[in-house]
C-alpha cells in the first residue's frame, strides 16, 4: 500500500499541468492538440500552443484536456511570439532615444517584415515568429518598409550615406532593383561620434504604395557640411514598380525638410519644416503642411497658421496629420489642433493643449499624433512642458496641463465626445488595420520606476460609419517601452517594437525586440 501511494505521488510530481487557455479577442490560445488551431509560440509556455478562432462570450465554458475553463469578462492580450533584433544597450546607455523600427504585415497577414535600427531586415512567419529570411542590409538603419499589393515585392528604405531604396524578393531578400535617394537630395557621411548622426543622412521619410502600384517617396536630407553649415534638401518622387523615377516635385530638390506624408486615395498632406539658414522656398509653408495631388503630382494648397505668440515664434507639425479628401487635420507643437478644408481654410478648432499660466510660468501640452476616423478626429497630447519661447523653458513645469498626456475624440463641430488619461505616458496613437481599434503606445515615465505600464492600450472606436464612445478593451504589456508606431492585421494581431530602458544608474532592462500580440 505504501509503495502504491509513493508511485501515485511520484506520478503527480512528474506530470505537467496543462497551461490555462488565454481568452483573446475573437479566439482562444490553448495547449490541447486535439482541438486544432494555428500553432503559435511565446504565449507563456513556449511550444505546443495553438490559436483557435472562437466567438466566446463572458461566462462561456471552454474545455481543454478534460478541464473546463470559464471565459472572463474582458479579453486578454496575449503575446504569441517575440523576435529579437540585436543589442542596442550601448545606444540606450548613452542616452539615445527609442531605436527606430519599421514593421509591415504582408497583404495576406501570413508574414511580418521588420527593418531594424541596426540595419537588418527580417521576414518572419506571422503566427509562429519563425524567421523565414534575414539580411544585414543597411550601413546604418532601416527607415521604412512596405509590401506591394500582391505581396510579391518587399520595399526597404535605408537611412544611410546613399539613402538607398530597394525592391526585394520577400522569399530570398535578394534585390530586384535599387535607387539611391542621395542622387536627388545629396550625399553625406555618417558624422563620427554623434549619437544622433544617423538622422542627418538621406532617407525616405515616408514610402507609400499607391493604388497603381507605384511608390510615393518623401526624400529628405538635413545635415551639416564640412564647415558646420546646416543644409536641407528634399524632393517628392513617384517610382514605378520597376524602379524608374516617373515624376518628381519640385523639379530640383528644395531647401526645406518634408516629413512623413499622410496619404488617402490620390491625395496627400505633408508636414514642412526647415533647419537650414535663409528664407524658405516660395510656396513652402514651413511649420505647416502642403496638400498634394498625386494624380497631377503637384501641390494644391499650402496651410500655415501664424505662430501662437508670445509663447512661440514658429509652428511645428509631427504625426498629428491626416486627410480624407474633404478635410485636412493638423495638430501642432503649440497645442493647437483643428480641421481645414481642401482650399486651406480652417473650419474647426478642437479643444487642445495650448499654453495656460501656472502661476508665473506658461505650460503647454503639444499635439503629437492623431488621425481622422469618419467624421471625428482622434488625437493625443504630450506630457506637460514649458514653451520654448518662454523664459527658462528648461524649468520643470510647476503643474500639469489639464489636457496633457490624454487621448481625445472630437466631433465635426469641435466638441469633445470622449477623452481618456491614465498612469501611462502615451507614446503615439494609430488606427488598427480593422478600421476601429485605437492602438496607444505606453512609454518611458519620468521619476517613475514602475515597469508594469509599458506596452499598448487598445480602445474600440467602433466602425467609422457608425462610431461609438471608445472603450478600453485590452492592455498588451511589454517588458520595456515601445516605439511610437505599431503595425496590425485586420484579424487583430498587433506588432509592437520594444526596447531596453535605463533608470538612473541601474543597468538597462528589457530587450530590443518585436512582440506580436493577439
């Protein structure tokens, strides 16, 4: 009897309890091979996990390996795999910003292409994370990555001395053709010993595949020459699927900086800046945006609000830019955000983070990113800071701006329909490929050692034609802070690029990797 009891106890000790299922949006991640599903990895137990489509409801029961599990009230956000991207700890330790990481899902969603800060291109299986092909590509970093509509070509843009754009076979990563943007906007070497020197090299600041299969490229170069004089060169290019430059605007590169273009159909809106001395080119709205007709390949409208004096002497746009063919949305560093008609007339001003007084000091919350969703505008404000035009802008703000570090959804008449703020420091927003999921990055916090707030918050905006009050549906937790651009599939997989983080004198924690969630 004692011997039998011992055998039973040993058997219990040697058996491995099945991992509990993860109830994710639209499905279940489980470990029972008999139930079938798509194999995934990295969901907590490594191998032997499967994703099964399942339209569960809270309180439903799901049977796995003979055990019943009850579905929760709220869907989980489970990591299905990680892809390690190399060692950037030295860059982080020296005070470097989040390493740029480009990501793009193939049209079918079966593969994820990744371009890294260290100049590598990887193509991975979109469910298991298996690396299908990799290539050490750029002399510096990969700036943009995009797929052709048929998935047969992968376009890669470097930020490098030559600013090369290449068309690759995604199955081999061999080049079909290459184009050097330095031939259009000038070449410069990598400045030695400059932590941010890579950003002075020529690059495609955006690269979009148009409906006709051509590439629309914003080629930009801002650098110091041997005498230390700042120079700018920028030009828009339309490139055929065979790598031929079909059109360019202006005819000669302009003395300005054009940032990421936001494209809708055959219309685009492009933020304009300038860091070189001298007057800007005629009709270049520095601090504003150009509306661009891709069919005629020419600018149609220049939008440039006056600086918000006395706090600001200029205006600046970043990622709070969008166009829908009827309206242009712009959000500025001075906290203003609004809608303009296609003729350049402002039609709506939204509640924003413009300067207010906190005692003797003005404080502001910049509008960093945003987009149009149906007849609504969705935008995000930054953490509180003091305007650069104010006295002693390096001081710490004495109070938080009431609209700082928040997400807003505003209506066509300028009314706030919904807003949200929480303990996370918000790091960029984007609209999911399903057209309704709002993906909000959560990044580094000042004087806050908590590590459980990194990742992405997911809100459900509802369909654009029938919007609803957004609801926080899930939080996808990462080990470290995330890059401000996410990439997603229509079926709900979300790729986040995360990076190490250093707090004070402590060693950096976290890894430079892409994590895909479901």
